[in-house]
């Protein structure tokens, strides 16, 4: 379902939808500490913090995600594409060492 401007409801939940670069990385795993996401593992196996991931996504260096906020904090959110398998919530988790 779309609103007047043509954005679907899931897309309206995003504050920013960056345009990704051709060489942008994918997120392949969530880095968790005590059950909370504290970072991400990228497709090149680099592990980055949430803040680094937001900065990279805003710069177009991570594909498939947009920026949303909750209680004053920014976070990454999967762009809706009809596939459940690539949603951040469905990715494997690794523990922070």
C-alpha cells in the first residue's frame, strides 16, 4: 500500500534511503553483545560498530539498508524488497569478543 507521495508504509518508516555505490558491501551478520546489536559484519568480513555502519550507509558504502530512528538513536533498517532472507532480523548473529 502506498501513500499519496508513492512511498509504501515500510519505506515511510525510514528517515533516509541512501543511494549505494556500485562497490557497496552487504551486511552478512549482526554483531551482538548480551542480545543487543552492537555492530555488523560486512561481506568482506570487516566488523564495524553501529555508528560506523550508519556513516558508511549514509555514504552509500552499504547496500540494502536505510536509516531510521527510535528514541533519538539512529539505526539501520532493511529496505523492503519482498525477500525475507536478506532482512537484518533474519541474518546470523555473532558474539562480540
